[in-house]
C-alpha cells in the first residue's frame, strides 16, 4: 500500500491537470522532503496548465515554511513571465485572503541569506509581492 506522499508523488506526473493540482496541495506540507521538493518545483513550472502553477504556489505559500517558500523562489529563477505571473497570483491569493496566513515576508527575509543566488533573487521578488498586499 502506498503512503500519502507516494500517492501524491504519483499524481504529480499525472496527465490530468486536476490530479497534478491535488498533488501540489498534498505535497506542499512535505516541501522539506527532497522527492516532494523536486516534484513541487516541477508542478510550479508545469508546462501543460498554469492552473497547476497557481494552485501549487498557493499551497506552498499557505504552508509558509522556509522550505515551502524556498521552492517558489527556486522555481522563479527558471520561470518564464507567464509562470512567474501565475506564481505571484497564487501567493497573492493567500496573502490577500481573510484567513490567518504565515508571514511570507519574514520567511523571504530569512531566504535573503540563502547560499543559492537564485533563491535570494526569488525571495526578493516574493518579498516585493508580499509588500503590495494589504489586509
């Protein structure tokens, strides 16, 4: 019997966009697990459907851990303008929502000291997004 993470990893490569969206949501809380992290970056950069990009970014921002936000920052380094826009929309969906959300800006400040230049650059971009949202 497969674990929840294994099922979600399997869903991340599904031909169905809705299954990939579900996988992004299910894997977000496992963003510190290397296999999940790799799949999540792939979902953020999904070549077939930007709904997967948006929903995965939203799920990661809602988790709001350093590991989760770091994946958005990493994916931004490889993203084209369309994917970057949909990641921004997903993050905004969380930040502008009525629910209590993690302090994504504080996480980005931590990521500004990351050893990887792409993460530092992506974190700066996400921090700029977070600064433009008011509750």
